[in-house]
């Protein structure tokens, strides 16, 4: 069981980890993809692990993410819209029991609220305290800020 397992998560819970790549994978945060997964795993078993990137993502980043077990979703449109649609679908279709969104963006507040309405546990995962969205943090049932 993980760092917070037993306190917050349940090993039988299906966890969906949705990572806002352009917002989280920034040089000033030095985020480790393995650490993102480990934090999400404290909530239960990973059922969905998706990293959303824009069309400017390097092949090396995509390859590194895939090697760490992420399904990489690249889009030429708005990354936030695609992530929000996919996360909402997973929540409303009962694909997951716990929604973990890694971002600093308040745009995901409605997604977190909808997931909670569907009975899911919600977690806001911020890469650091700088620029963290208090709206997203307050909307989620649990919030984690990674060490900077």
C-alpha cells in the first residue's frame, strides 16, 4: 500500500490519473512522471493513466511517458478541453472510482465537481505551490501538492 494508502484510498478502487502535460511538465517544477503515478496509486489501482500533450511535444517526452505506463494523448486543439471531456466521460460512465487530476488550472473545477456528483472521490494534484489553483484544490475532496 502506498504512502497515503489506507488513509484515503482503497486497493480495490479504480483510479483515473489525468495529467495536464503543458501545465505540469514545466522546467520550474521538475515533475517526475513516476512520482505522479505513485501519488495516484495511494488512492487505489490505476485503471487509467493518461498524459495529455499538445502537438509540440517532443518524441522523447512521448516515449518516456509511454515507457512509464502512460497513455499519451496528443492533440492539435486545446489540451484542457480534451482532458476535461475524457475525464468527465470516465467519471460518468463509471470507468473509475477515484478521479485524480494533475494540473494547476481552475478550468478543471467543473470536471471535479461533476465527478463528485457521480459519487467519485476527487483528488487535485498540483506540481508545486507556485501558481496552484485554489479553486481546483477547494473543489476536490483531497488535494496534494508535490514538493518543489
